């Protein structure tokens, strides 16, 4: 079995790897940031009503999903830009 364009296949593999890594990093950073924000809110002298009523798990999941979208979007944008320069 011969490949007609191994370079294109290599680019696709790198794109998926790059998007995957950036997405995972986005999830970790988004979850960590929202967890830290929640902890800071709860330890404030006068925590807000929103802080006291919001479920911390939901807040962390929201941060993780935002990080996932941001990481994947950034990876795709950077890859697209580098392909346009070539």
C-alpha cells in the first residue's frame, strides 16, 4: 500500500496532536483557574450571594469547558496561520 502524499498525512497527524495537547492544557488551566477563583471567593471577608449559592463542581466544569474551547481554537488558529505562510 503506497501513500500518494505522505506530507499531507503528516500535517494532519501533527494538527490532531497539537489540537489535542492544547485542548488538554486548556482543560487543566481552565479548571485550575476557576477552582482558584471559587476558593478566593469563599475565603473573602464577605462572600457574595452568587459565590455562596453556586455549586463549586459546576463552576470548575464551566472553567474546564471554556479552557477546552480556548485551547482547541488557539491550536487550530496557529496551525491554520502556519499553513497559510507556507
